[in-house]
């Protein structure tokens, strides 16, 4: 399990450092990502969508974005990964955590579901207040 934890930590470390070519090399060709956020309908992505998706997330946050990876739970072929992000924008500090549930197949990332731990903080950070308020009503 220790090797699995190190492998997953290294893989997501590549992602948060923006080393997408290396990160994608650790992903199955049939990777499916389900990203939950402020919309009631999650975003579904494939491996080929990740560079654009990651680029758009980077564009929403200033250069001060800091991210960290914590592998919270590991089994033989799955894990829970907490991604913590913080940045400042217009004098306001934003801190958000994403809970990520991943499945590996033959050592490659095959399934990935992402959920904000604190939905209001997520909405403030990504400026989706209206969507959260409508979804909560």
C-alpha cells in the first residue's frame, strides 16, 4: 500500500505542478473524469480534455496559486486524494479542498471523481455564486 500511496501522490503532484505530459502518461487512454462543482450536473471529461480543463482552471486563478496533495486512503486499486488549493485575488484569500476518488487499472489512473469539500468556498473561489444560490434554493 505504501508504494501505491507514493505512486498516487507523485502522479497528482505532477498535476498540481502543471507537468501535464508526465501526469497524462500515468493515465489510462480510457480515463473518465467526473468533476462535481456548483452545477447540479457534473462535468465529464476524457484524458484528451484534461489539458484544456486544467488550463481553464489555471486561468481562473492568479499566479499565486498554491496546491498540495494528500493521499488519505489507499486500497489495491483505488484511493481518496485531497487536493488543497489556495490563492489570493483582489485582496481576498481563497482556500478550497477537493475530495478526489480515483481508480487505477494496471497502475494507470482510469477513473477520477472530484467533489468540493466546502461548496460555498468553492463557489467564491471560482466566482460561481449565482449557480450555488440557485442550486441551494
